[in-house]
C-alpha cells in the first residue's frame, strides 16, 4: 500500500519530536547532533554581561545572566513507556530535579590549553536558587532547578587575558606603552571567555555593562546609553570607577559580539552624509589625520570599515546588522 503525503508528514514530525527529546552525546566541541538538538529545544536567548577590565590584569572578571526558553518534552523516549518508565526516569534525576521531562541546559565552556587555572566559575544559581552543575568535555550541564519555559542562569567567572591565542587579547603599543584589550570570538572562541551557547544559529541579544580602568574608552556592538560612577572608600586614596552601559543588541551570533577597551583617540566626522566615529590607538591618530585634516581620511576609513564605524552605533554594529539579516 502506498503511503499518502499526510502519513509521511506525520512520520517526519514524530521523528523530529523524538530526536528533540533525546539528549545528544556530550563530546568536545559543538557536534552537529548537539547543535541540532539545542536549536530544536532552546529559544529566546539573552545574555547580560557585567565585565571588569583592569590594567595589566591576567584575567577578565565578570558575571553573566543567561535567559533561555527550554522547550516542553514528553519525557525521555529512551526510558520506555508506562509506569515503569516513569519510575526509571525519576530514579535517574540529578539532585534538585523534580520533573523527569525537563531538558537540561548545556553551555559551552572551553579552557585554553596551558592556562586552565585562569578559567573559573563560581556563585551559580538557576532561577534564583543555588544550583550545582556538571562539567563534561568542554560543556557545563545544568539540570538542577531547570524548568520548562523561561530559565535564568547566573554565575561569576574569570578567563585569561593573553597577548596571543586568546579570545581576549592584550596589546601594548610599542610607541607609547598604551594598553589595549579587545575580544575576537571568530570562529567559535566566545566560549573560552565565558560559558555560552557558542553556535551561530543560536542568535541572542547581548546587553553589556563594562567597567574599565580609569580614563579608558570602551566600544562595543551597540550604542552606550549611560555611564555610571561609583567610589570605593576601601582604597587610599578612594578610587572612583565608571561603568559604561550599552544598549541591548539585536539577535546576533556569538562570534559577532565584540568589545574593546583602551586609551583610544576618538575622531568624529560630522560633515559626512553618514556621521561616523572612529577609535584609533593614540600613537596612530596623527598618521590617520594626515597632518590634522580629518575630513577625507576619516570619511574614507568610515566607508571601508563598516564593521567598526556605522552611524555612530558602535563597534562591529555593521557586522551585527549583516548577521541579523
């Protein structure tokens, strides 16, 4: 007997449903199976990052709040059917889990070889409750307190700042000894800076709050909307720090998210039909301005470097817009 189209469609839907429920193998890196499984089960992802970058510090310090919607499942099909299956699923629940049908949240967290001791996670909570997690093959697996629907994971982290072969890179200008720190997450290095869903199709909105060293300028994907100041009286003399608050981005892939901190010279081209702002190392500003006339050089640079300058919206916003499309 020949199957009619509706029957084929139903079989295909059942196959997809079964695959979305089965947990993929947890291997190093992001396997195709893991990527497909996460794309089928996670949605509406948001990252709120609070970063502190100190001069000559060996690590990036910060906290992150990850919001993610976890899809509803009918239970793990590998456990079988009926009352016995329910009993099996219940007996396999990690500590803190009460619902055998809830899927875990699997983040990517890779430690840079030779600098593993600089990558740290602490103060973990899931949905407002302290939670434990498993670290397996470059992944963090959260099961405790996870629920179907919206989940919020919070934790503190540290990761290396290196002069090379690192997602967060330090550059010391040989001409004037100024320090610059910048991110480069292409193709899949965001997960060495902080735990994240490091796969391009899991686009997310990023909201960054960054506290740099005194007098440093900060740029990122979106426009900064606020600079807040705080003073620590524990230091003598008291130290005042400024936190730059950036607007939330559009949904972008992790490799597009970027930030840079340093003693930049800031150049604006207000005469162009497309107002632009350029950040350049202080030692290179005069060379760029070509003896003090900024009009042509800055305008030309703005046209050629859309990933850095785009309508004064911020660092790499041009690339972010292309990624969204």
